């Protein structure tokens, strides 16, 4: 697809910069959601790079703000790679296993935007008791 104007080129550049920032640093504050993607050798072999790229693409496309995508090493669940951990402010972390590109949209739409835990892919979900 050829670029037809300088404004179009600037828009493409801005979009790419946003994607890089999501991968590298994100904007941290008390409302920032963190999504950790296991990117050790086992994760990459199972498809975590595709999952990471799909997360970045969909977050950008959907215009979701206050979210930080972080590449991490092995989470210890090699049998369930690719793994994705969702850290939402005020909630305990949730780790999803066997995540593929198709499941990324469900994490973003159901878990991130609606607070719904997707039990069929959950590896770890901690609960606090009032004891």
C-alpha cells in the first residue's frame, strides 16, 4: 500500500511509535493494567510472539488506554505456553495458559473491559479470603 501524503506517513509513524511504547514501557500509574507475555524459548516456540503482536495490534485498534504490555521470561508453565498474565489494579493477577491469537480478543474484551475471568484458560487465579 503506497503512502500518498506526508500526513499519511506521519500517521503511520505515530501508530508505530505507540506500538513500540506499549512493548517497551507503557504509561504507568495507579490505573494501568499490565499484561505480561511469557517470552522464554518455550513460549516463543509455542507461539507467544504471535500472541504478543496480536495484543499490541488489538490494543491499538480498539484504542484501549492505561495498558502496558510487558515481555517477560519463563513463568514456569511450559506445559501451557503461550502464557499471559493479566494484572488489573485492585485485583489479584490472573494467568492464562494455551493462549493463541484468537483468544487475545476475548482477554481484551471480556477480562480487561468487562472484568470477566475466562475460566477455561485460567492457570492461576488467587483469591483473598476475609479470614
